[in-house]
C-alpha cells in the first residue's frame, strides 16, 4: 500500500475520532448530537438554531413534538425562513405532525415548569431565575421554590393536570414545560394560548441514563448547554464506574422492592428502568422476568411465595414505617426475613433528585447490596429499618 | 322445594365455596399440599405456602363470607324499611362517610397521622379513618331521623350526604399526589385480603354483632311489610325501629367498608337473589337466606378475582357489578312489567 493512502486512512480515522460525539445529519447542514441513551430524543445543532425532535413514547412511529430552539432572537425576527420544515408557528405545539415545529427563543427567561423534578434540575443548572411559574406547589420539597412562591417571585399555577388559565395568561411565560400522559387529551384551552408547550417526556425513557441524558436538552433550553453536558458526563461516568464496580462483586443478593397495598403488590416489570438499575447495582431482582415496562400489580401471595428467598428488601414509603404494623396489615409479610431498607419519601428528595442523577441511587443501592466493595454513599435515601422498628 | 331445604342447600354451597376459597388462590398450590398444611404438616421447599394458606387464604375466606352476609343483610333491611327495591348500603351515605375518612388520611395527610402522640399509618390508619367517617355519618343520620318524620326525607338526606362527601373527595383527589391518588383508587376497588389474622377477631366480632342485631329485627320488619300504620297497631314503635335499623346497617356497612373498602352491588343484588331463590318476602326465612346468598356471592367473587394465572388479581369491585347488574336489571324489568 502506498504511504499517502495509509496517511489518508489514518487522517480520516483521526477526524472521525475527534468528532466529539457529533455526526453530520442527512442534509449535511447540522450536527446531530450523539445521544447514547435517550431513545425518544433527537437533537440537531445548526449554525443558528437547534432542532429537537421528540418521538412519541406511546407510539414510536409518531412525533410528540418538534422544536426549533432559536439561539439568536434577532435572527428569528429577520428571517425565520432559514428554518427547514417550519411551515408555521403552530399554536398547537402538542401537534403530532412531524412537519410542524415550534419556535422556542432560547434561553428561556420566564418558563412555567410543571414538575418539581425539572425544577430541581434547573436549580442545579443555576437556571431557577428563569422559572416564572410552577404547578403542584403543595408537594414541593425544594426550599428555593418554596421561598420563591411565598415571596411572590414565582407564581403557583395550580394543579399540573389543569393549571389556572388566568394565571398563565397573567404570567405570559415564554414556554410551558408539562409532563405528557398517554391519551390525556393535552392541556385543553391552555394549548390555544399560543405559548409553546415543551413536553417533558423524559420519564418515559426505559433506562436510568436515558432519562438523565435529557439534561442536555433542558440545558439547551435555558442557555446552560455546557453545564448540562458537563453534568451529564459526570453522571454517566460515575454511573458506569459504579456499574463496573458492582460487576466485580462476588455475590448477587436477592432483591425485593416495594410492599403491598390493599392486596396488591406493584413491582417493576422487566422493561422498566428500575429493573435495569437493580441489575446494574449487582442485585438479583427476584421478579426480573416479569413482563412489562411499568409497574405490574401482583397478588400478595404470589409475591410472598418468592419473596421468602430475598436477602434485601427496599421500600419507599411516605412517613414512618414499622415492621410490626406491616405484619399486622399483611400477615403474609412476617415470613419475609430479608434485611429491610426504607426510604421516607416525605423527608428525602429521592423523587426530585434521582431521575436526573441515577448514579446517586445506584451508589446508595450498591452500598446496601455490596458493603464488601467499600463504596460509601453520600446519598442515603434508604436507611436500615431499626431493630425497634421491626 | 321447601324453604328449609333451600336454606340447607345454600349452607352446603357456602361450605363448598369456603373450601374452594382455601384450595384455590392466585398461587398454584397443589390440593394435597394445602390439605397437608391444614392438617398441621409442612411443605418442604416451600416455606411460604404454610403462611399463605393459614394466614392468607383462611382469613380472606372468612372475610369474604362475613362481608357478603353483612352487605346482603344491610340491603334487605333498607329495602324493606324504605319499601324501595333499589335501596342498598350506599343509599344512606354511610359508606361515603368511610370513603371520606380514607380520602382524608390518604390524600390529605399522605397516609400517616399522629393522634395523641402516637403515629398511625398503613392499613390500620385506613381502618380507623373509615370507621370514624362511617360512624360520624351514621350518628348524623340518627340525629336527623329523630327530627325527620318521613322515611323518604331520610333517604333524600342520605343521597345528599353522598353528594357532599363525593365533592369533598373530588377536591382532595384534585390536589393530591399521584401516589396518594393511586393508593386511594386501589383501596376503592375493594379487597377481602386486607383483614389479617390479627384483626380478624375484631372484624368477626363487629360483623357478628351486627348480624345478631339484624336477627332481632325480623319480627318488626315482617310487620313493616304490611304498612307503617298496621305495624304501629301491632305494637311496633316505628321511630325506635328506624333508629335500630340505622344502627345495624351503619355498624355493618362501617365495618365492611373500613376493613375491605367499598364493595358495590352485593348489598343491592343479594336480597333480590334471595327473594328469587325462596319466593318469599317474610324475613324469618328471607334473612338467613340473604346472609347465605351474600356469603356465597362474595366467595364466588373472591374466587373469580384470582382467575388470571399470571399472579395478578381482578379487583373485587370489578366483579361484583358484573354479577349484580343483571339482577338489578331483572328487578327493574319485572317491576315495569307488573
């Protein structure tokens, strides 16, 4: 082989390797951001704007939303025709049409964010000044937002399923960030206000890192792309590091999650992100073969038959937990001898923090399942149920 | 066939269904092994089976049996007292009081409450809240019944109470967490598995007390069939009778709803099934028949709830209307024809 051919091949390989996780998209104008884990999100960076396409998680042949994030407001005012596929600025931003994009001027300065999970992320990105309104304030545990609503800096928009139309009009946000639900019928009259609706469908990702990767999208919305990319890199690297450490463990403790309520025991199915997290934590999840991606309700006796083999039992519970009371409520549980670790969801920020920081939960779980690895967790969502509580 | 034989047949059916409820569950345990467990033996390799049969299936069977009897009896008492074939335990709003109590603790307080320095949670708190809610509505109805002379007015009051409690529950639901709403919905589907062996004596004592008191009402109820004036001429004190009736139906509805959640249609349909079986309206035979039919129906529903073989269960409140609705439809059509 001639030397210049070898040099050419080597140079080509070098250029490919230096691509930084980006590839030119089909029309050759934009760079597709390589999302390794998120399945429902595509981000293409063009010189003057970013195009984001969300796949409909419930019908993957359809699009849930398509957004053009305009980085430069002046450019948008001058010539919006630069943006491909943007036939109109659709007021119905929940439109399933793949050919209609919503123009989103970024960074957002006055957003209405519907869930505390995303508010927690924005706080981490130091973008909470850009939050103008929130929903379901009664269930916010985040101190900053509690104070901001109490002082009137942030508006409480009411129930996330049916926010106050008048308060939204008064707030005049630059975007609404609700969580979509299958066949929910959208946000009704709110959709006709002409305010862009950005569906936060991250919770429908079926892997912990898949959901966490949406940080990169939210970062771009609030002008914090670099910080968001950096946070995700840290999340990913720590997660993979922990996962590799858990793989070294010589034992695989049998894991039982959750507890029954009113005769039903809802367990994560094999396709859920919780099941993957348990696997990555080096656990032998007792119901890993349960078909389904969400929570699967089983009868208590069906679960107990297998649960007697469990070594570790993790329970998320709102308020104090007491073993004697658990046994009195459901006597079948008295036969389960596993060590119980429980998380008081009324006192910890497990729901707010772990969706975008699965590595924290993984670290906590590995600490519980494999104390021999010596991984001490800073994040102690789960605590052992004390002897007197048993 | 004489009523006595029909009652015996119903009793035999109840025994058979009770046995079937112990043998059959959502987990496949061979009949021989269940028998071995019942005889005090152990099953090697399956340590959980013993506790599933003894502490799971037997209390569940007894709960279903008593709940069916109690709700059927409530329906019979109310249908006779109000001379309304569509009256049932829910018509007076007592079960909606239980619903409200549970909604308050699950949706407003998040499932835990501190009462007198003691923190309650889990199913115990739900039972206490449902009982308090149901008994509060019962006390209100008893107070109103001494003020309202007309039974129809009392009936309307019960319906209004249901609406008011329903709207409060909706309001609580509207502003509750996803978890809270889920817990409340699951509780609202009814379940005979909630009464564990520790709470079974309390449940049985309250149910038997209510059923015993119902037996004491047989004579006045028969007299009521002939009309209020005739009953008064026979020495029945209508006002006192009404108070007693509220007490019995209130106690039975509060107990069953508190321990098992709201179970629809059994109270409404069972008295009609009993009447169809016996062809009589006299309570001396109709009441025991109602208790037996109620027990049998609840045991059948409990068996049907374990039909899916993948380990899941069908909620009781999904099954009861499927059986109860045709009966109610039959009654309505028969009334229309007559």
